[in-house]
C-alpha cells in the first residue's frame, strides 16, 4: 500500500468551490437581492449627470494667393496659432471661461427639493427669477435661500444661515419689487399664478463669477478629434444639460472671437505705429510744402534748367533710398525702447510688417512672441502653482530674457549697418548737392526745397502704402476657429442604469463566493474528506454524524438512528482491516491528537455496537490521566486498570459487567503518578494476552498521541488503530503529524474515523449515504426549525 502523500493535487479545486457555493445558495440569492436593491436605489435617487459635447476646427491659414492680402502682397501678413495643445490649454483657461460666463446669466442657481434629492433647475424652468445688484457691498455668495410663495404676488424667504435667516425671516415680500437687506439689493419675480401649487421646496443661491469660472474650467474636457484632424472636441458634464449646452455654445463663440482678436491685434499695433510716424512726417511735409509754394510765388518766372533737372533727379533717387533707411531707423529705435521697457510682447510690431526682411531678426522676434504667448496661456490658466508647470514657466521666462538680450545684440549690428548705409547716402547726396553750386542761387534754392519736399513725400507715401497693407490684412482676417457642431447631449453618464445593475449582480455573486472561498482557504481545521485526503494517505474508516441527542451513548438512542448505523459501518470496516482468523481477540486502539475529538465517545459506542451483535467485547479505559465516567453503562466503580497494573487489584476485580449483555468495561482506575511506566509494565503485556483469550474484541481508549507517547506504545500491539478526526475541530497540521508517523513506520494498520460530521458541509449533498431526508432513520422523522437550515 502506498503510504507517501502526493501533494500535486493541492491546487485550486473549482468543482469543490462550486459545490460549496451551491450548498449555501440561499446566501448567494440573498446577497444578489440586496445588491440589486442597492443598485435600484442608486439609480432611483442619484441625480442624473449628462455629458454635453461640441467640436471646433482650428483652420490652417489659407494657402498663398487665397486671401486679399496675399493677392496684393504675396503672403498672408497675420497668422493665428495652430498648435492644438496650446489651443486646448487656452480653451480651459479660467480667464477665457470667465469671459464666457460674463455673457451668460449664471450668477444665480435655482433648485427644487425632492423627497430625497436636491435638483438644480435650469433658469427657464424655474417658477421664479432672481435679480440682484452686482455692485452691492454684501452679496451672500453660496448661501442657499428657500423661496416660499404664499400667493401669486407674495413670497417669504428663509435660509439655514443664521445671520441671513434673522434678516429675512418673518417678512412678506412682493414679487418684482426691489429690496435692500444688509447692503444687498435684490428682487424676486414669481413667473405665474400657479407657483403656489408647486409641491416641492424652491431654493436659489448666488454664485461668485470667479469661483464659477474655476469650476467650469476644471469640468471642461478638451481632446483632439480622432483621425488626426486639426479639430478639438469639447465636453462638459452637468446635471442641467440645457445649461451646459448654453455654456459650451457661448464658450466656442468666445474662443472664436478671441482668436480673431489675437490676429487683429498685430494689425492694429502696426497701424498705430504707422499713424504715429505719419503724424510726424505730415507736419514736416506741410511745412516744406508751404515753403515751396511761397518760394514759387516769389519767383514765378523761375524755371529749372535741364542741368538743374538732371541734378535734382539724381538727388531725388538718393532721397528715396534714404527714406526707407530712415523708416528702418525709426523702427529700430522703437524696438529697442520697447524691449528695454519690459512691455508685454503681444503689442509688439513685427518687423516684416514694415518691410524689414532681416531673417535673423524676424526669427528672434517670432520666437520671443511665441514664448510670451505660452507664458500668458499658463498664467491665464492659474496652473503656475503646479511644481512641474512652475519650473516650465521659469524656464520659458529665462528663454524670453535670453532672446531679449540676443535681439538687442543683433539690433546693434543691424543699426550699425543701417547707419553706414545712411552715411553713404548722405555723402552721395552731398556730392550731388555740390554740383548745384554752379547753378544760379534762386534755382539752387528751388531744387533744395524740392529735394526736402520729395524726401518727406517719399516717406509719407511709403508709410501710407504700409498702412494700406495693414488695413487690407486686418479687413481680410478671419478667425482660424470654425464651429463644427453645436453643443448637444451625447450621453447620460450617471447613473449608468445597466452598468449599476451588472455591477450589483457581479458584486452580489462575488461577495458570498469570495467569503466562502476565503473561509475555506484560511480555514486551518479539517472540514471535509478532501481535507483529509490532501493531508494524509490513511484510509477513512467511516463517518459519524453530529449527535443531536442529549445523550452521548447509543444505549439511550433508537437502534434505527443514523448514529447507530454509522457505528455499524465502522464495525464492518474494522472487520475487514483486522485479521479474520479465529482463536484470539482483536484489539482496536482508539486515539486522537488532542482531547475533545470524540475519542471516548467513539470507543464507547463502538464497543456497544460490537457487543449487541453477540460478540464478547471489552472496553478498556487506557487513559489513566483522565478517568472516564461509565455510569451510563451501569459501571460506577473507580477501581480499574491503574490499580491492576500497580498490583493492588486482581483482574476479576477491575473488569465490570455493563448493563448491555456481552459488554464488559475495564475502567482507568485511580490516577497514578506514573501512567506511562505502568503501560510499559510487563503486567500490561500479560494483561493484553489474557484479554485476547477471554474476549472477541478489546477496545482500548488511549491517551491523545499528539500530546503523550502512551498511545503510540499501545498502537504497536493493536490489530487496527482508529485515529479520530473531528470536523471543524481537528487541525490540519495534526493530520500532517500522523502522516509522518505513518510514513516513518511507527504506526501501522491505521484508519481515520471522521467524527461529528455535519453532512451538509460535505460536497456530496445532504445525507449522502445515510438516508437523511428519506424517512429511513428515526432522525428523519424530526423536523428542524426553518432558521436552523440557514447554517454557514
């Protein structure tokens, strides 16, 4: 017989778990019902939350030749931002949201109190409207006021805030009339005559725009449209979908106008700069024009000679070139002063707008304006307190400072080159002017005046051209933002009815199943035959069910009881285990690991069940440390085994006839000081030999082998050993210990008697093999109270 334990099958047993779950089906059903009821209550009383969605496209600037400015000048002068990440951040900025809210009437929130929940009501559906003076010195922000209409024209107010409640309570207010309470001016207008019939409480609160902007900015979700399109999807969730749709539509329009304003601001700045220069030049032009007119009036007959025309034309050409350099010089001075004064760069005039095409300068200006824009976006979004963003902000500001220094350094070299060109032109103009000395004085003066007039006129004409370009570009500007879809409800996000019911169903199943699995997994006591088979290779002799009777002895129970039948089965199995030869009595040792596992109970009843078959049977109480009470079998003598082994009593004096025929009992006797030595005494060996010749079966009730070694000594001489295992009492580790004893050969011919078994806890169904529920045993005639069936 294989006596080595195979532990390969100690993994997860799904079938075992399923059978246990089916055994406690009522707990699973109860758990599922409770979970579904909880889901119903959540679905019923959760305030619905809706997701509202819209989308905008960030249009790329038109290709060259498509716009009016491009048709006239070859490129588009002003371009909007096309970076979707930056645009996403810009859409969520608190400042932009605040601009949107300033267009809407969201300062007052209206509510209706239901039986359980407080629901916000969209202003159009509210039975009253609140107006208040935003310049009031003491506005009760965030305080919930209750409005109680008492007629179609009167109402009362109350609130849980003690200060304001003392101010408004006990007064009757007229609909539509202004009131001033504690420096707060307001009026409430009841919409219809049936407002007094509204069954629920009506409430309102006043919102601070700053706080409202922060709340909307945090709830607003911006994501890129799938598929790589240059478009953004705007989402916001709320309990009042109409209100959220109004906000999203207004916010998209605010964003579109903001984009157009950013594009137009560059053109406006350019126009302002050109107008300032034109003002200065127009004054000079008017003065020179007056001088020229006066000179010609005084010298009406003076004509310029052909030689004079030649010199004048040459000087005029040089003056035209000089005019361009002078405009550049003015811009360079403007740019240096602008950067040194530390002004915001969003007002900076781009050099290319004035015809300055230096690639390095244009590149530096473009970079610094872009960085400044990113800094402004971060500042507007109030996320500078984030350590990561704060560090990024610090880096960008350092980059702006470095670019400013680079621009100023680059400006020095550009100005130097521009001054060199100016000096060269002035020299050439001087050389051309020296040729005029050969002309008559009057003619020479006329040419000089005409030269100055031509210079101012060229400057004026050049600036007017640039002003026209900027004006056309501004007029041709359109927003880069196109609204693709108006705001609409896309889904109800809460409560998700089907999801809640599915989750409840899964939780209702998982909780009891998990509890059953956990209880089984962490249980360190023997609960089933599977536990026995997993921890030992010893065979199972039989199972003894839980004794429901008050008496522990079969002598007081019905012969048809399940307990009696269980011991009959044990008796039959023992006969197969022991040698069937006649001539000597069979010794059966009943032992256990610790006290309380039913060793004495089983020994008594086994002896009784064998004796009623007509075979001479002796029950020996070999546990001399704990004397047993045998009065239920009619034996009350205290003289027994210890007295005999110590030599103080004869054998016939310690063996007593019980009230059951063929059953004798040998009590344990007085408690000796040396029970182990007595059991190892030669007298014990002689006693066993005598008893074998006198009885057919000798049942030895021995001390627990898990505590004392006495039982192991007696197990060596037994024909069969019965090791007691009690359901939900015996530790699994005890089985491992007895398995080690078995594998080492210290014990032999040993079987396990599974005691105090609740058959409902086994995986074979109720009363498997024992007839429970079929009316066969007397036990089946007794009906359990219904609540005892729900046993875990």
